[in-house]
């Protein structure tokens, strides 16, 4: 008799070896119907899996994160099934689950069209409606290679040839019409796949290598419930409207071009936004005990060898030579900060020592990974490093979390998720030091009143970290902030301090960034606000529009007066009708438009329209300046009077 321990603590006993599906049916018909897979002693398996010995079992349904991944992976197979059904000459390659969906890379003689995607989606629905059983088989390696080669699937055969000897070769059948290489698990039948949509086609190199042939990547999304998919598709539609690349062009903020791949040409208005972010963060440094520093852009190869970057990160580093010496353009700022730390003898009384730098870094990212200003080859970090003792880690992390929360709040982000990444299998340092560091990070979040999740094994080899994920206005999550504990690099580069007992000790280094890459953060801001940045960040906070040329001089004087007060704006003196001016200025998403004509000029007033078409009426210029100044000082996310 086999005993099955369930998550509620109960135990079910079975004669013989039950399948996961049979255990679910014994618990109840509702669970049997909902079961997608099982977790046996922590391992995900199909519902057809037989349990041969006493074990713990959790039934996986579409309410579980693993269940949603299984639905999506199975839908990727359904897509491949439809491709082979409609386009028999196509070859299928790989089709993994990704965030919110899946893709499958296909080799075919011509590009797929939108009409092809619609036809594939219809065929997928037809195949799902057949409710064909999905079953797993394990094959001998050569049989699998010969089978796929005979079917003309050379990519699948190549994948199998690369699987290490001794590992099982498992395949999954959808009914009798389609078989695919996969480790699984999968849904019990195609009828479980009801909510999906194909979204787009893109190019992708085989195995991600630009030296290989180009394939076609078909993207799709799949969900447990239709309303969840509809909400996601609405979010995607809204995200396309907010795309920072399009808004960057329309609002004249920046551009990129082929002569500088992965780099940015900032226009005056875009650079004005940059300056607001940088100067704000500079004040954060000054107000929180950071000393701003600046390290060189280029450092000798020997330094990068000591840190381990030359061996492990070389392909992502830009290098140069001079006078028979090899240099690297820095991909990160930490080694430079250690050199500044080492420039003087440090005492325990000097710690914690906090350095901050707007450090320009360059990384040789693959061209296919570049994405607007979100993923670039040249970027600037609000990079900070705290040199401290192990005993100071807790207090520094508590203070840092509070600081990060205030900064995000000022930029308009209040929804933050916290994750602690703990020790990986391959690491340096003693277990005792890892214990202390991980405990300090967890306790720091508890003291900060923050619920958090733990990501086992996702820490860096040199220490654990906290990741801070902010949510934007349409619900997308962005990981910007982090604080990482580093036991390794200070010692590798010879950093020390004189301890209270006069011995030499190696400081702990906390790597921290709040906004991370300024370029990426500005891209997030643009999309979060759909280009309508709050007055304190807006490149132009006001525009003065004259009703006719007769009032151009008054418009100029109003503009000059406001600019003398440190406000940003311009006078629109075009020989156009005022309605046209107002509409065109609204498209530029300027927080305030000041309309001036005869009445305003005679009375020394301005007629104020806030963004969104809100008419605030006529007011003295001093009153408007006070209103806008208050918006800026309080970092309101909408112009005063429109909330």
C-alpha cells in the first residue's frame, strides 16, 4: 500500500501505484477536473505520472503559477501542431514559456503574414476543441534522432544530439497527429487550452547566434480565464500607446541612429528631463551622507583581471589599447570606488563610508537585445557604494529602503515589491557570513514594514541582495533598485580598514542603486506618464500663447519673467489662430498654457489652461508663478487644480 501525503496534512492510501489523476479523482471530482499536473516530492510531473512509493503530492491547477506556465507551454506545442498542420514544410525549433505567454521559433521558406497568424489561431482552436489526449513517452536517443530526421526536423535532431549522454529523451504526443521533444509536464489533453491569442511575428537567429540562419518567432499569450487575457491585451494596447521610442520622437526628447547603435542623442528637451532626474538624485546624495565622486572611464586590464570581470565578462566589455597596454571601458563603477577608498588609510571610525557617482558605463550588448533607451550600450547609473562592517549592514539597509521608498514616491511610484535573492550553489565566503548577511537583509525589510519574497539561489556569487520592483501606472513591474552585499571585491582589490583592536580587516561593500540606469528610468517615466510628465520633471513647464501678433511683446515679457524665477517654458508667437496653438501645445503635453490677449495685457493677467483642457481662468502672473512653484516644490504629479 502506498501513502500519499497531501498539503493539508492528510494522508491517502492506495493499493498499487496510483497516477496523479487517480489521486485527484479520489479527493473529489472538482479537483480531478481542475488538475493540470502534480508536484511529487517537489518535482513537477504529468497527471498520468504513476507514484511508485510513499510520497508527498500537491495537485497543480490553473490557480497555481506552475499551472499557468504549464498552460502556456502546452499552448506553444498547440501552436507548433497547427503550424505543421497548415504548413507541413515548416520546421519547428524551440518554443519556451516567457513572461505572460510563449513563443515558438519556426523555419519556413517565406515570411508569415498577419493572415497566416489568424489562420493558425483558428486551427489551434479547432485542435483544442478535439480534446485530444496528451501523453509522454521516453525514447532511446538514436531512435529520437532518426525519427525527427526522417520527418525533416533537422533542428530537433540537432537539439537531441546536444543533450548529454544518459539523460532521458522525452517526447509528447498531442493525439496521434503531432509529436514534439520536451521535458514537460503538459496538460492532460488539448481541450484544457481554451484561452490564447497569437500576438506578433519577429525575427530570431537559431540558438541566438547571428552567425546562424534567421528563423521566424511567433509570439502568443495564454491564460486560465478569458477576462485575464482581455485585461492583459488591454494593457499591451495601452503600452504600445505609451512606447517611449514613439513619444521620444513626438515630444522631441531624443533619437538614436545606426552610426551609434545602442547610444542616445539627447535633444534639448530630453536633456532637460535628464537634468531634473540627475539633480534630484544629487540632492538625495547630499542629504543622506553620500560623498559624490568620479572615477576614470578607462582602467587597465590588470584591474579587471583582479575583479574577475576579464575572465567572466570580457565579451561584454569594450576594450582599447595604448602604448602596448590593454584597457577596458568600465562596464560598472565599483572597482573605481574601491581605488578611491584605498587612496587613504581608513579606520573603523570612518565607517560607514558612502560614495555616490553618476557613473557612465558601457557594455557591449548584442544588437538584438537593444531596446530604445531601456536597453543600451552606454548608460549612466546613480551608483552608490557603502563601505561598512558586517555589524552595520542591517542599519544601512533599513536606511536605504526608507530612502528608496521616498525617491520612488516623489517620482510617482507607490507600489513596490521586495525580493531577497539568497546564496547560489557556486559562491565565495563562509556559510556563517552568508547567514549573517541574509538575516540582516530580511530583518531590514521586517523593520521597514515590507512584506517580501525569497528567491533561493538567485544571489550573486559574492553575496545576497534585495531587489526592489516598482509597478507603473498600467501594472507593469520594473526592477530598478537593488542593494547587494559584497564580501569579495574589496578583499580582491586590497581594501582594508584599521579595526578597533588595531588589526587590519576587509570592509563589506554594499552596492546600491535606486533608479539604476538613468536612461532606462527616464524611459520608464515616459511610459508611466504617457509622456505627460509632472511639472517638476516636464522639459517645458509652461507655454505663453499670444492671441495675435499684437500681443507678442506682452507674451515675451511674461515668459521672461517666469524664466527669471527658474521656471522652464517658451513663448508661442506663431501667426496662427489661438485654437490651433492650444491644440498643438496640448499635443506637446505641456503642463500649463498661458493665453494672453488684449484683456490680459491691459490687466497684467494670464489666462491659464492646465494640461487636460482644464480652464483655471485668468490670474495675476505672480499667482500663476506661485501655483507652478508649488507644483514643483511638492512634486505634484498633476498640475494644481486638476486632481
